[in-house]
């Protein structure tokens, strides 16, 4: 990434309790955006709230990421979401451009199973980190990645040049969400899309003609 290409992103860690001097129960809010071509507008790309964050940390402890040897849950969680954020950013610029990062996020999920902490368990619930990583990499979600590219690169980025054409492409892309729903009604991709994009979609439709 060049300096001007860096992703606008915030990680907000909210500490809820301390069971002991080095243990923490928390939630993590992640928000990222990307600029829309030839405009001053930045579109939300990832708005997500993870409420299953638990970790141990001693003051002065070094936090380092080693993909082959994940021993710290906080490091694993941040690394997982960093790859999700980068993957969604790349996906919005090129068809399936984020795949290498989603695969890496899923490999972190698999490696984190040895930590035996909540949020990583397979099929524990429909919106934990395992569920999100799986949804971003499984073949049944391919329609989501197609929609994501068409929505951003062919839709939003086109609106500065031709607003009607850009809006039409966004409206044409959204039915792909129905394919995701048909494949897995409880897919976390649907929840994440709603939390991230619902207000924006309403604004896009609100500026359209009655037709």
C-alpha cells in the first residue's frame, strides 16, 4: 500500500470485566471505509461488533503475530479481523481480489482452535469468528463476492460519472444477496451487510426516481 492507499479503519476494544489481574472480557468494534472514486465520499466497508473477546495480558508483555504458532488470543483476533478488512477492501476493487486474505483469516481460525477460547468454535453460533471466516471462504458465498465487487467498483465508483448508471448497477447487484440467503439463511454475511450498508442502500434508493 502506498500512503494514500492505506485503509481507513478503527479497532475499538471495550473492556467489560477483569476476572483476575491479567484476564479480560471485552468486545471489539471494527469499522473500515474506502473512498468512492472521484468524490469526497467514503463508503463503509466493514462494521462489525465481536462480543466474544477474552484474553490474557500482562503489563509490558510483547504482542507478536506468528502464523504458525498462535498462542495469544488477542493477537489472533486482531490478525483475523485485519485480514478480513484487507480482504473486503481488495474485493471491492477486483473480482475475488480478497480471496488470499480470507483464506489467511480462515487459517488463523483453524490455528486458534488450540486456544480453546470462545469465538473460534465451529458451529457454536452463526456469527462468531469461525462462522464469518467460513462464510467468506466457502463456495456457496461466491454470489456475495460478485455482488460486493459490482456494488462498489461498477456501482458506487461509477456514480460520479453517471449517477443513474451507477445506481442501476447497484440495484442490479443486490439480488445476489438472495442467493446467499438461499444457500445459508443464517449466513453472517447477511447480518454484516445489513449492519454496514443498510443506511447507504436506503440513501441510494431514496435519491432515485419513483420507477
